[in-house]
């Protein structure tokens, strides 16, 4: 016996009866009513493998409210290892069927797409299913055998039909009402600094770690004539996804501790794992920095400041 109906949400759903158990996954839920009683809006199953990929079932026992589902259970198939699709720029086409056991007749209600069309799982869409899987009233009706003694059994079969390369992509997220973060670095015994580069403690701005880099004897075309100073991303291996870029507006400043005539540079730059720093090789000349009567160096202490505002984040798809 098979039937095909359109749901209120426009889904073409086919239903049939079978004695065959689902070949890929079975989900048995005991004390089903406690899901709703305890306020669990959705339940995500463990992973199972089919067609060389890992999947999960996503069940909304009282309907998917984000899609305005009423009086129905919602059930979806979720591709669990989306990261592998992103790494290899791939998409997967699959046909799937959901099962619900009639525990009285020991037969399964099978729910699937009426047209047997495969669904395309990719980095932007990795979940498919049925908003109106089964009416709650029908599910709760003891005579149907789907919910007996508050226990039920769902199942799934997934058949991968095609794998394709999906090309590269990028997602740009502009940050609304971005907040500026400030870090002050007190450098003591400045005249005794002997390393080529000195770094501040790490600080956070826009969920990323940053640090100030100062070259007291200069760097690149400022070597031997200027103090060089840069803003740099810190710990990119653990905080920055591969291929990600961060747009930051930043100001680096050496404070005048006597007259408040600070030296400052302001710039916007796209930081990434391959471009971790930005700044100035000729931030301030030696003669001006060490000039007497100016408070850039007081009691051999130099005060350095950074202000960082992360304005956007671009990530690979």
C-alpha cells in the first residue's frame, strides 16, 4: 500500500508500508513524552554511516517551530561531516527514506519524497527532511502502534547517488556595532632592549588574539634610522580557520608622557594566516623619539598603545 499527499507546507510526501527494517539506522526512544515535558525542542541522534558519509537524524517531537510547523512531528536527515565537504569543496546527492515502526503489526511506515528526487547536501545546505513528518494526533493514537507505552522506533535509509565538486566560495560577515579594544603596553628599560623584536602580551579584540611588535633598532627600510611597530595576529593556528580573513581598523600609538603629543598611525588591513601583521617600518625616527624635552621616553619607560576594531570576518565555504 502506498499513498502520496501534499503537506500544508508544499511537501510532496509519499507513504507506504513495509515489513523490511531500515538498513542504515534505527532510533528507539523510550519515555517519548518526556522530551516535550522537559522542554527539549529537538533531538539530534548519534552518527551513522551510509554511502561513505556520516549522517544524523534530527527530530522535533512537537514540530519545527522555526518553520511554523503545527500539530506535526518534524524529522530531518543531517549530514554530520560538513567539514569534509568544505575541505574538499564537494557536494553529495542522496535519496533517503524515513521509517516509523507500527509496534502492533510489526511493520514500518515509510515516508519519502513522492518523486524520489535526490537531495543535494553541500556547505550551505546540509539538512533535508519533512517539516510535517506525521500528524501528532496520528502518532499518539495507540491503535496505530507508533507510540506504545511511551516508546517509539524511527529509522532511516540513505543512498548516495552522486558526488560532485562544488568549487570554492567565501562568506563575508560584517560586524554590526563593532567595539574597539584597547591595550596599553609599558616597556621598561627601553634603552637596554637588545632583541631585534619585542612583543607585548597577547590581548583580545573581536574574538581574536593580537599582539604589538616593536623593533627598537628598526626593521626593513627603517632599520638603523627608525623605530618600527606593527600589529600582529597571535596564535593563528588555534583561533583562525584556514582561509579566513579579518578586517581590522587599528591605531598604534607611542604616548607622550609629558605633553600628550602622542605619535600615532591608523590603518585598516585584512589579516590572515599568511598576512599576520601590518604596521610601519618607519613609525618614528630615532632623533625625534630620543629628543630631550619630549616625553616619549621618561625614566627609560616607553608607553605603547593599540586600539583595534574588528569590522568584518571572511571565511571559506
